[in-house]
């Protein structure tokens, strides 16, 4: 979710947020609030488990935009990709205003699985087949560099690797193909040993299970990470505003219900709701709902690194305090997961609970159930382009936005500030 696990889009079983179409003149209708409310029936609130560990010393949400402000660059969307764009612009000596319809990382950026994975939304061997080896390697190596950059900037990013676990013979054969291609391309990868003392993928895993381990991958509390980044951006001089949805967008002027941003360029970084801000992109980025659940702290299992299985459709990890965060099962919800509100649904949550109890072997109480909207594209590659004069858009990460989004946030600033980017030329058809 929102960058949580690779997705399988070609020649294998279908794999890997959504909401009802909203009035496009009202981007605030896409705002997801992190509430403390417990719905009727005693179910957990639609809130990510990460909120329990995201209280930073002195943290407070930035204010609402009221009145007029001026900056070189306006960034719309203050999730991971938008905040990366803000940080990049500050490093380039630009003055920056950033706005969001809700709180910092209130959408998928703070509600995903926390995986920081190298590569595109496709497994690497599939990316090679679809995009060609040169472009697939450019995406992979670029995202590895981005993970290393994140880890160097934030000590809470844990570069512990990730595991892809096969659940049947067909997937095991595909894992072997992925392993071979990654080795041929000189990428860091190992055959996964389920009998190793630190294997830690769950209780019901056979000793002969097939999988691979990618040591370059990492994980973090995504909500806390975005809050730390936002605080650093404010300290460096950025003006950030929340609860301030963009109502009109042009290259030199962005309006909100109570304010105006005057600027020289705009970067729109809202992933799954790109079509609400920029209707011309709606046909190319479809909103899809992804769901997760979280548990109370437990020592029943030890999961030292993120795990994804069943072609990337299911994924789980364990936070430092012992909580399990488990997501996926989008195929269990069928068409309801397309263009649906970012709220948990019974079929998907039932699947996740069964997986938690029977495969991972955790009986700890479920404390959180939540959903978010992400943007999917037909190719599996995201968008990074100028859609109006002076307006650059990034999004459509197909469920893997934590790393790709940050990388594209920085590339979009290069394009908006200088008009060119060698990295963009390598990653996209230009």
C-alpha cells in the first residue's frame, strides 16, 4: 500500500487505494482524517497502526493557509513525495510553500505498509521484460540510491532487507526466475533460507519454502518519517500549510478556500487523487483502495524484515514495539476495491485476519483496521510530467510510492526549476 509491496502486472495471476468519484471542484472531499473515534460495534477506527508511534517531541500540524503568500515553488500534497520535493527545492535555494487538503501524510503516505523497496511496481524480471533491461536497471539502481539517501538522512529508517515468499509451485518457479535475472544484472539478492535463525516470516512456513531476500530494501514508520521530514523542512525555511485543499491550480497561482499562493512553478504530488486536482489525468491514473490491519504488541513471532507473498498481494512486517502490520488481499474485494471510499471492507479484512491467525500465527488482538487510496497506471510506471504550463505532476505509483515517490519528487523539482533532468530522460520516454 502506497508503496508497500511489488505488484505483478503481466503473465501471472493478477496482483497488486480507491473511493467514490468526488466533486472534482472540491479536493477537500478526498481528505482522510486520522480520527480517534471508535465506530459502532466496537471496531477499531480507520486509523493506521503507525499513529501509535508517530508522536514526535514538539510536533504539531502546520496551520491552515489564510491570506496570500509568495514563493518560487508551490508543492501540492504533503506526503512522502511532496515533502521530498519541498526538501529538494530548499536544497536548490528555492523558497517553497507546501499545502495539503488534510494533515501531513494523512492519505496513503502515512497509511501504507512502511516498506521501502527498490525497483518499480513490477518484480525486476518482469520490469526487464516490459521496459527493457536498461530502463528497468535505471529504475532499480535509482531507487536503491534513494533508499540509501533516506537511511542516511533518517536514523529511524531500518535497512533490514525484505523477503519475497512463494506460496505454491507456480510462484516458486517465478521466484527462481526473478532470482536468476537479478543475479545476472548484478543486483543484491540472495536465496531465502526459511530455516535460518533470523528467517522470521511467520509460524506456518515449511522448511522447504522458496523465497528470495533483497538486502537493499528497508522499512520505517511511514507517518513518523513524513512528520520528521516536514519538521526539517519547516526548520529549513519552508512554509507548510494543512487543511488547505487546492481549488484552482495554474503555474503561477494556486488558490485554497482561504488563501492564495503566488509562485513561479507548481509540483502536484497527490498520487491516488491526481484526477481530483488535475482532471486531465483522471483517465490515466485510476484510484484503488488498499487495506491493512495492525495488532497490539506481541512476541508470538519475530519478523525482522518486511515480507510479501502471493505475488505481492499480501504483505506484513513487525514494528520495533512488536506490533504486526499486515496488508493486501485486494483481490478478495473484487471490483469494490476500485474507486471505493478509503474505508476497511469486510471481505478484505476477513482475508487479512485469516492470514494473520493461520499463516503468520499471531493471536494478539487486532487494534487497527484502515484503508487508503493509491493511484495505479496501466504500465506500472508512474507519471512525472508537465501537464499545464508551469505545473508538474507526479503520482500513479501502483502501490509502491514510498521510494519511487521520493525520487520523483526530487526529479520534478529539477524539471520545474531547471527545465531538464538527465534522470527523467533515462527513466521515461521523453
